[in-house]
């Protein structure tokens, strides 16, 4: 075999090998001549286009045209390959079935040994699925970006602790462009210190660490954009993995308006809580929606206890009355009136109630706002005023009647003596004596009526009460039952008063007779007198008192006592609890009239079954300057040594004057307005407080509950209990209660009591 034949065989083998390789490749291969006529295609071409080789050989590739490329595109292609260069580009062609496909096209010129272009080889790589995926991705990204930028909340992406993207709302929120945002740390848009005291930089780093560890974070955050006002936001942070990278997605919602509204509501609530009145909002069924501090103070129920419960249940109101008020409020828009309510500790109070209807945006009734004022004390004062007016009217009437009766009785009494002198009949004389006794009794009653009606009558001289009491002692010993034990206490240095001795004697006799009648089975009657100075402290507790020097007459019995419900009626004229013909009801009213005419005051303390005490204070005579100076030098009240006293009282005037008095006399003072407040103050200062001075009658937590709570904190505590009612003495007999003071009391009494307790060993 010649060398030429061997070369021909080798060339044929190479051609067959190349042909086999081209037929087996996945890419479509097309061979054309220089005019573009198809000479050969591989099987992958048929798979890609749907055309068999016999259908395309001898034809031009234009049969695959889709119309997606313009003439310039093809001119550029032919210009490239005809100059012998390889052309690369993307084609969108049409298959035999009419569907479109995309391929990456490479057309390479084939040259002869002489360098002449003889063929073109086109290799087509099907990229239809990839391009479709890329297009879908682009559409998805476009949709995502549209949604991303259209979101009402700020949305940010962070990578490695800095911003890499942010939507339109987020950029608007921070007042920056995307270029200004990217690369910045969240701390850059925050104040150095958050409102709650957190360091912003440190808090950002800690939060990012937790989110990167897989913990979602929700927090309130204050942002401070460059050249902008601080904004309050709710921030939600989550960990995301995208394209093999880990990001943090932050969703930021602007809550500045909400926070401002909350602050405004809180400010308004604080103002409402400062109101002394109870401000209550309830729905139309009576369920309480709002309950301010004033309501807590007046009714004793705390906000969390009252809200959600029915107003009838809380205030013990009449359900029918509440329903009636609701109806009137809805129909008229408002209702005003007075109602009786019960507090948490079952005290009855009188409330002035002003109801207003609250409507929704559509004008429908929604709820009822009521502003309640505690007028219990003012109603008592009003009742006292009305009673005083009534007594004054009765006094005027009684004075007129008594005057006329005197005119009637005087001739009768004078005629009796004339008739007796002219009569010799014993029977007639006896009848005339009976008439005289009856007329005399009538005259005595008239005299009492005149004393009540004209208390200012009578000559006023300087009176030594010790002498009056000694005369009274003799009368009582001679006339009172022997089973009544009598005890007098008359010091030698009692101050004198200016008054009518007969009327002062009448005061004492009436009080003693009442005491005798209250002890039908015997008992003890104690009568005493003492000098006292009623100071500003005392005057703060009793508005009738003018500070100054007084002589105090004290009449105490161990009798039946006076029920609380009639205690305020006993000084009314003609009011009596005695049996018919055993009392006129003028005794105590006469006492009151005489005491007032002497510019004095009278206090009564009574407890059913345990007796009664009357205290009459009559102004002492004014001392000469020299005597007053000597007296002031003799009287020295005990001083404190810097001890701390906790004073608890719900009456502001008493709390103020007591605190000032104690501070003046060398004590440190802490104050509390109710029991709950006292517990809090004592808990904070328990190592410093030496004595607790607490009122027994207080809202929210009364004195008894306060004492028990204080005893649990410190069993060795020293307590002085205070009340205007002697009935509270037994309640206050707890181990820690060292003394009981009855209101009103003087500064001297208070200071001596404290000194005695503090000096105990």
C-alpha cells in the first residue's frame, strides 16, 4: 500500500470519528456551504428543532426564522463570518411545531488548506429553560421590588450588621436616599441613648447577635434620622438566607403618632387622677370602663378592682334608680342629682352625681360619664345649719309662748296666797296648795324655756367653778340614789370664768340629772374640772373652737349610753327618750343655749351600754399681762429629740397642723393620707420611725386594718390610735397600740403622750 493510500484511509477514519463525535454531542450542529445551504445536521438538531435531517438538507436555515431578529442582525452575522471570524450570539428561532426556542449560537468558518472558506459550522446550545427562568426571576424581582417599595412599613435588609437595601417607605422614614442608607449601621440612625436608658450601639450589636443565632426579635426603638425629629417605631427582626448569604430582615413601623396619643392620654389621665371628684365611665349596661384616683379615694375600690364590674355592685346603688338615671341621661343627654352610696368599708356617703352621655361617631349612645362629688360633710353641715335655724325658730316661738305663759301664771300664783288667807276650809287650802305647786312647776318650765330662748339673759360676773361644783356636790349627795357612786375632782388652781352663776349651775345640774336617769340600776358619776388651753391643733379638728384658755367641765356616767342614730338630735328642744311625764326635752337644749351664750363649746362621747361623757369648755377670764407672762413661763411642753413620727390621717387640715406642731417641738415627721400609703411609707422608713400616730376612720384602709398590717411588719411597733369616737377604743386595743387619743385633742396632750411613750423603758 502506497503512502498516499494510507493517508487517504487515515483521513477517512478521522472523518468517520469526527462524524460519530458530532452526532453524539448534546448540542445541535449544522454544516452549511458558503451560501448557507444546509449540508449536514446531527441528531441533536432534530431534537432541538423538530426537523429531520432529510427535511432541512439542501435548504437554508432561514426556515427556522421566528421574526424576532431584524435585517441588521443578519447583516452583522454574515459580515462577521464572511471575513473569516467566528460569530457568537443568541437566537430566538421557531421549531417545526411553531413554538419558539432560544439558543446560544456559534458560527465558525471552515477553510481549505489554501485558506479559502469552504463551509460554516454552527453549534447551537439550547438555553430556552435558562432564559425562561431568568425572565421569571426578573419578573419576580420586579414584582418583589414593587411590593417592597409599596409596603406601608419600612423594610430593610442587613448583611454583616449594615444596611444593604431598604424600601421606599423605609427611606422616607429615615429621610435618606438608598445610597445614603447602604453601608450604615442601624445605630447611625439612633440617638446615643434610648429613652429606657439603653446604649443604642450596644443594644444594636446584642440584638443582631440574637437574630443571627436564630431568635426573632420584637422591640420598641427610637430612631433619630439625620436632620430629622426622633420617631418611635415597632421593629420586627428575622434571619433570612438568600442565595447562600445570611441577611437580617427588619420591618419597621412608625408608631410616633400612637406614642404621642398615648402620652397625651396618660397626661389627661394624670390630670383626671388629680381631681378630687370621682370620675367614672360606664357602658349602658353599667359595666365600669374607667375609674380614676378620685373614685379610689372616695369609694375605697382600687382601679383594677372596679373596672369590669357593674356600678350597682361597686356602689350598692339601687338597680332601678340606675336604670332610671340611664334612661334620663340617654333621653336628655345629662342628669344631675344626689345619690346615697356605700363605700368599700360599708360607710354610707352622699354623692352629688353629674351624668353626661357619650356617643359614638355615628351619634349612637355609647357610654355614660359621671362626675361624683362626696358631699357627705357638707350635707352634715347643712343639716347642722338647718337644725340651728330650726332651733332658733323654735327658740323665738318658745320665748314668745313662755312670755305669755308667765303673764298667765303670775296672776294665778299671786291670787293663791290671797285666796288661802281668806279661806278657813282645810280642803280648800289643800286644793289651793295643789294649784300653787302645779303653777310653780309650770313657772319653772317657763323659766327653762326662757333660758333656752334667751340664753344671754342674766348678770355676768367672775365665777369660780370650784364653788359652784361644791354647792352641786351637796345637792347631789342629798337627792341622788345611794347606789350611784359619786366622785368629784376639783383642783385648787382652777381659772375663773365670766358668766351667770345660776346658768352655770343649771348646766351642771341638767347634765347630772341626765346622768342619774341613764343609771336606773346605779353606777358611777364622775364630775371634774380642769384648766386647758385649746390651741390651733384642737381648732383644726373642731371648727367651732377659738384657740385660747378654757375651763373644762367633765361629767361622765356609766349608764346606758346614747345610740349613734340619735346622738345628733339630743340638743334639739323637746326631744327626749324618757317616758311620758318624766322629761320635757328642754334640759340639754337649755344647756346648749347657755354654753353658746357663754361663747363655749360642748362635746359628747357616748357608746351604748358603756356610758356617756359630756365635756363643756367655757372661756377662762383674760389674765393681766404680768400674770400671762408668769403663766407662759410656768407652762413648758415636752419637746422631741429628733425622733421620727409617722402621722396618718385623711383630713388634710389635721395632717398639716399636726405635722407643723410636731416639727415645731423637735420631731421629724413623715405623713400618709390613708392606710395603704402609711404601709408604703413605713416599709421604706421603718428603721427610722419611732411612733405611728394613726386615725381610725379612713377610706381605702381604715385604722384597724392599718394597725394589723403594721404589726405584721414590726411586732414591736409603737402606735398611738386617734378617733373622734370613743367606740373605737376597743378596736384600737392591739398589742402595739400604746395610747388612744380622742379627737379633738390639744398640742399639749399630743406632745405629752408621745414623750411618755418614747421615754418608756
